[in-house]
């Protein structure tokens, strides 16, 4: 696909409230999480990953998932997603009136063993009852494939391994499948190779790119994926997040940077960049960490200059 045939519209899935905050060491107050989701909804996102229903023993930051879901102001037309590792998590998601449940596995055997203590095949078998229950309940089902472009333990991940997991998740009935560069080692050429291979076994309009910016390649990889025909991307406001099982992995690509890229390409998102920049500033200050978005920092500086001049 040439630059003149880029998608006209892209869905940006905001993952900051879940993937972004889950690794924060200090507890983030529930009211801050609720305010973050509400600000993101108001900015126009069609899909917000709000929380996860996992064991508080493993991810204490997400222990208040039910309270967050009960407290948010739901914007009509926005899909609120939650991560559900098992049937117990699924039941919590249903009780919380989630619109979409997310199941997750790896393209790397080594990562699967270290992360969830089982093989890829076993992990997908574990999700069969969750997938069936989601379909029976009329919920959207999303599958996420971590380490699709590289693994911290085994290094290179064969493209065939990623394609195999896509096929397995498709067989479970996933409505959307995320190809995730968990440790941010992907390059544009590899991104295109993987996306185009996956598109041969699953509809390209239902594949999404989830890139981390460890090596500074995330926006370049998004552009490469756009050229391959991908039109769904995940990002995290202010670049929040990382991966507890992947040493050195920095946050997800910052939403502000992705929106600026897409805006510059004339691609519609339906999301208000200024509102997202202010939201990035809000959450960075609320949790006391630097804003990792370059676009966010630059635009905030301009906003402050304009306010001073006025």
C-alpha cells in the first residue's frame, strides 16, 4: 500500500487506564482512575481499556476494577474493555457491565512460560470457557498477542508463530486481535512482514497494532502498519506503562504522539488531541511522574505560553 492509500479513518484504543497504570508502584486512587477514564471518554475515544479483573495478588493496582467500572460516566458509543484472565475475571467483567473482554497470550513460548507459567497451547485452552461465555453473553471478545515482534527471553519470534496464534484466537471467535510489540524491539520492515502475514489468516480491518516505544520505533512502526492496511492502534496517554515481565521495556507509545502522526497524515480519529494533551498532563501530575509524550510536552508548553500572553 502506498502513502496515498492510507486508511482514511483509524480507531485509536486508549489503554492508559489499564495497561498504563497497572505497573505503577504506588496505589493510584480510584477517583483518579475514574476521572482519567471519564476525561478520555470525553476526548472522543471509541474504545477505552478501563481496568482488569485479575487477582489482586498479581496486579494489586487493578484491585479496584469493580469500583472504577461502577464510577465512570459512560459515553454512548464508547466501548469499555476489561482484561479477563479466567472465568472468575470474566464474571467480574459481566457484573461490571463491560462491553468487551480481552484475553491474552504470547507468540513466544519462553515468554508464555515466564509470564503465565504455561505453554501457548495451554494458555489458549484456558481461555476457551471465557471465549464461549463472552459469545453467549453477547460481549465483544478481543485477543491480544504479546511479544509478536520479539521476546526478552528467546529473542527473535518467528512470523509463523505469530500467525499460528492469530489462527488459534480466531478459532475462539475473537472479534479483534492485537499484534503487540511488548518490548518495543520491532522495526518498520518487521512490522510490515508480521502484519501482512497475519492479514492472510484474519481480516485486516480487525487486526490492531500495539507498540511500545523502548527503542524509539513505535511511531515508525505505526506508519509501517498503516501502509500494510492496519487501521486500529493502541496507545497510552502520556506514554504510561511498561511490562512487569520484560526488563527495560518502557511504556506504550504515547497517545498524543500517535494522534499527532495521524493528524499530520490527514487521517480521521474522532479524538480531540488538545483534550488528550490536557488529560496527559492531569494524570502525570496526579501520579507524580514525568509526561513521556513528546507531543504532549511540546503542546503543553505552547498552551502555557498562549495563556501567559493572554
